[in-house]
C-alpha cells in the first residue's frame, strides 16, 4: 500500500510539473508572439509615416510650382494692363 501511495505521489508531482511547464511554454510563446506583433505594427506605422511625408513633399512642390505660375500670370496681366500698346496682339476674327 505504501508503495502505491509513493507511486501516486510521484505521478501527481510529474503531472503537476508537466502542466506547469506547459503553461510556462505557452506564456513564453504568447509573449514572443505579442512582442513580434507590436514590433510589426510599429514598423508599419513608421513606413506609412515615411510614405506620407514623401507624398506631402511632392504635394508641397506641386503647390509651390502652381503658386509661381499664378504669380507669373498675375505679373504678366499687370504688365499688359499698364502697357497695353507695347504688345500688339491681333484680335481674333
């Protein structure tokens, strides 16, 4: 009887150890997966931010060119209004 009780105690300890080890392994795996997930999210956000900055620079350059074009047209229009006789533009017929 004592022999059976000793074996039962050993198996209980073994089962407890296996369950604890399994839980620890699962917790480690979940921690690593969460860490990788959040690192991927951070990288994606940084990449999106860099792309957005690049697009903003391109739009800013286009806006500056458009402003320069409008200023040029405005200066030309003012020049024509001040000096109408200098430019002989035939009227369309």
